[in-house]
C-alpha cells in the first residue's frame, strides 16, 4: 500500500507546491491566480511578539452569563497533507450545568511562525460541518489569530448526551522551505440563557435533527466531497423521519486550484485561440446546483472569497479577506419538497458545479424540525418551476488581448404544504439570481481587469390559515473588481501591481450588512517567492440589526494598522425597529 501510495502523493505534492506555469507571459501575468509565499528567514526572534491577524465582522451577541467552556481539540498541524483528519471524542461536558443555553460559540485559536501557504480546513462533528476556514499565512516572527463562530444552530448535536466524533482536516506540508506548523486549540463555549429556555421545539427554533451530507471518515482527506469538473456529480442517499415539518439544507462551498479564482478565468475560446495549455479557463461563471431525486431544488452563486495568500498576500496582513476565516454558507429551503420525502423511502441528494474545474470542496447539513406531538406529518408539493439558466457572452479575442462580457440569470421556485400538529402550513420558496462579469485582457495578457456583480434574492414565505409566519428573505449583492498588471523583469523576477475591491451587501429579515474592502499594492516575485512588496487595505463594515448595530472602519499598510474605528451607532431606521419589540 505504502509503496504504491507514495509516488502518487509525491506527484500531487509537486503539482500542489509548484504550479506549472507555461512559458507564455500570460500565465505569469496572472500571478493573482495562485497563492504566493514569502522569502523570509524561518528563524524566530522571541523578542518580537506575534502579529494578530483578524477578519472584520460583528462580534457575536452573547448573553451576559458566564459560559461553560471546554477545549475540544488541541493539535499541531505539521505534515498533515494526505493524512486522515485529526479526531477527538466529544461529549457534552458533564461539569456544565444543563439549564438551557441561548448561545454556543466555537472558538478556533491558532499560532504559527515561519513560512507557509494558506491552507483550507474544515471542522466537523458527527460528519456535520461546523466551520470552513482558511489559515493565515505566518511571518518569521509569528502570528496568532482567533475565529469565533456562533454554532447555536447545531444545538441538537452539541447538546446530545452521547460521545461523538469531532474531526478537523487541514492539509498542511512542512519541509525545509515551508516551515510553518499550525498550533491549534478548538474550544466550545456554552452560554446559559438568562431565563430558562427550551431550545428543542416550536417553529423558528433550532433544528431537532441534522443529517450530514459528507464523506464518512476518510483516510486521507477532509469530509468534504471534491467536485473535479462540470460533469462530476456527488450523490448521497438519505432517509428522513416521518414527522418532519420543516427542512433547510445548509451548503458549505470552497473553490481551489484551477478554480480558486474562477471569476478571473477567461473563456475557453481565448485559451484555445492562444494554444494555452495550463491556464485555467471555462470562463468566469460558476454555480453550485443541488438536486433532489434528480430535480433541481436550489442554486448557489458563491461569494468570491480570497484566501490569505491570494492576489497579493500583503493585502491580507493583518486584515484578512472577507469570508476567509469563516467561509459563507448557503441555505436552500427544502420544506416545499417534504411531501415527497415523507414516504419512508430513501432519496437522493446531489451536488454539481456548472463549468467547474478541479477542484471544489462541497458538503452540506440538512436541518430538520420534528413534530414532537405527532409521529407522522403529511405534505404535498404544489408547484415547482425552474427557469433554465440563461447565459449570454460576448467574446472578443485578439491574440492574447481580449474583452469578455458574461451575463447570467436563473430562477427557481417551489410551493408545498405540510400538515403537522402546528396546522397546515404552505411554504413558498424562491431564488432569483443575476450575474454579470466583464473581463479585459490587455498588454498581451499581462494586464487583467475583472468587474463582477452577483445579485442573489432568496425568499421563503410560510402561511397558515389565518396568518402569515415571519417571512425569510435574504437579498445579497456580491461585488468583485480587480486590476492586475504584471511586468516581467527577467531573470525569474516579476513585478505585479494590483488593486482590488470586494464586498457584499445583505438584507436579511430586518438586518442589514455592508462590508467592503479596497486594497492596492505591489509585489516582486523571484523564483516563486515574494521578495518584496507592500499591501494597503481599507475596510468598512456596517451592521444595522434588529437588536444591535456595529461599525468598523479600519485600514492597514505594510503590516501596520493605520486607523481602526469601532462603534455601535444605530441608524434612525434600525432604532425604529425597537418600536415593534423583539
Ligand atoms: C530580534 O529583534 C530585536 C528587536 O527588533 C533585535 O534587536 C534583535 O537583534 C533580534 N534578534 C535576532 C536574533 O534577530
Ligand atoms: C483565543 O485567543 C483570543 C485572542 O488571542 C483570547 O482572547 C482567548 O482567550 C483565547 N481563547 C482560549 C480558549 O484560549
Ligand atoms: C492552547 O492551549 C494550551 C493550554 O491551555 C496553551 O498552552 C496554548 O498556548 C494554546 N495555544 C493556542 C494556539 O492558543
Ligand atoms: C445521559 O445518559 C446517561 C446514560 O445513558 C444517563 O445516565 C444520564 O442521566 C444522561 N444525562 C442527561 C443529562 O440526560
Ligand atoms: C470528471 O470527474 C470525474 C470524477 O473524478 C471523472 O470520473 C470524470 O472522468 C471526469 N470527466 C471528465 C470529462 O474529465
Ligand atoms: C496554435 O497551434 C496551431 C497548431 O499547432 C498553430 O497552427 C497555431 O499557429 C497556434 N496558434 C498560436 C496563437 O500560437
Ligand atoms: C494587445 O494590446 C497591447 C496594448 O495593451 C498592444 O500593444 C498589443 O499590440 C496588442 N496585441 C495584439 C495582438 O493586438
Ligand atoms: C540574473 O541572475 C543571475 C544569478 O542570480 C545574476 O548573475 C545575473 O547578473 C542576473 N542578470 C540580470 C540581468 O539581472
Ligand atoms: C485600479 O487602478 C486603476 C489604475 O489606477 C484604476 O483605473 C481602477 O479603477 C482601479 N480599480 C480598482 C478596482 O480599484
Ligand atoms: C474611515 O476613517 C478614516 C480615517 O479616520 C476617514 O478618513 C474616513 O473618512 C473614514 N471612512 C468612513 C466611511 O467613515
Ligand atoms: C515596510 O515595512 C518594512 C519593515 O517594517 C520596512 O523595511 C519597509 O521599508 C516598509 N516598506 C514601505 C514601502 O514602507
């Protein structure tokens, strides 16, 4: 086994570490298509404190009670690539008084020093993914970072009275060049409710049961499925209990290698016209499709998460890119389809990615709400319509120069009723998506400009005879713009100058978030290592919530924070919400 495995692994590692760029300038020009590393001494200097890296986001609103905390896992991730995940036994801590918790927070703390790539990792409990994230790239003098995620929605698992398997996979490599070992602690904090609460039942509460769609304990990878191309479909059979009255699929998505910067991939026409063999293509449009028994039930047009080594790594030091430490997940309402799923038989859920190139990591959690007063619910799908994906593109290729405009729209809607002890509830779910990407290749492929916008409109309305339940509505707008100029300086040395802006706006219930990063910088790369460079980044984050508000205006340059304003001012609109009460 081992002798067969080693050469293959070695080959993969070579690909992984030394992406093969062709002789054409173009490939090199697209330096933003790979993660780069720093040429820096790997020796440590204990007199310099480690730098704190962070992603800007609002703090988790926890009750003013003392949490009961445990460390679930402590591990040093050295040479972990191609190995099984790191496992730990998890059981709800017996020393925590079980009195009902209103918040559960997962905390990932890590340190690293030396030189290392941005590594993707996942955290699972009983196969249910709790966190998808990317490591920060270290400095010779060391870094430290902390990710906190509200995991209250996984209460039914976390509070279970049995021992479960906790797993973390991070494919790291350590050798003489890549010296960074990630030292990690994963903790859970259980915040008792101020008043006794019952987390277990009632419409709108946390799910009673979560079914994972992930790989069973893999021997050499994460629990995610890997989607390698546009025809690759991952299918899993499942059954649900007979008394489900609500179902939501939560999908985890991340994109890597040839699709790490899918939004910057030129159309295949351009690749073919120029005989480019190693540049990733398939154009800049991607969507993740979810089908149930072969029928499309939801589509995801992902947010452009840039990992910590992306574009110009100095841009993300110490302010990490939006979503990089806690990748966004996407919800698909399954309730209208419950009528079909309640037949006691097994069903098939599948995932695929339109235009995919190697590789996408996808898995999902099906959150189910059970009727505690009845052993059998009943339902029926009334309506399901899918407007076919409509894509239009304008492609103008002149040698290695080119102009491409890609537009796409999609809509999916479904209506179904479900009868439970709560009554007969009709749920209508709709998704409307629109997308536009314009890309310019100039200076014979050495200059690339990309402007992309995605509008994502997700709505769920539930009605009972007599009244409407609180609608779930999420309107999102994702923006990504880049200008990247590559200058070959000969002798294996290149200069890249780039500016980038990325962000999103989201309106969900009565909450609004605006989050925008703008950065510019340059880097000099010699023999695949960054030998010089500076990144300047500004970020404005604004959260206007139903119960609280948060504002942050922060900027960094060359590793130093220039200013950092934090506030909690609610706009007039948000204050008005208080009138309606919680
Ligand atoms: C460590 O850093 C301090 C402060 O910058 C410097 O004075 C000292 O010479 C450094 N030591 C080594 C071994 O690099
Ligand atoms: C994790 O790190 C943060 C910030 O560095 C620190 O405040 C917190 O106490 C740490 N948590 C644990 C459980 O050590
Ligand atoms: C992990 O926890 C141990 C024990 O409390 C502590 O010594 C160590 O510094 C922690 N490491 C990180 C990365 O927080
Ligand atoms: C957990 O399970 C054990 C044995 O199955 C039982 O003795 C104990 O009372 C249970 N604890 C709670 C909090 O339900
Ligand atoms: C797509 O990927 C799957 C899974 O690895 C593989 O079986 C199939 O041959 C690939 N198809 C193409 C066209 O490359
Ligand atoms: C691409 O390859 C074909 C066949 O080898 C050749 O005729 C053509 O000139 C090449 N085109 C470019 C742009 O290099
Ligand atoms: C590509 O555009 C550059 C200017 O950006 C121009 O100098 C060059 O001649 C163009 N190449 C072709 C093949 O048109
Ligand atoms: C290229 O690099 C080599 C070895 O590093 C050096 O001797 C040579 O002078 C360099 N040439 C130029 C043009 O910079
Ligand atoms: C980047 O810089 C160029 C040239 O200065 C400018 O035209 C462009 O608007 C900038 N783009 C972004 C995304 O900041
Ligand atoms: C962010 O802070 C900087 C420095 O104080 C200030 O110049 C800028 O106007 C602020 N931006 C916003 C949107 O408040
Ligand atoms: C960035 O910081 C480093 C070390 O603090 C310094 O040597 C370098 O000159 C700075 N670069 C710029 C462009 O300010």
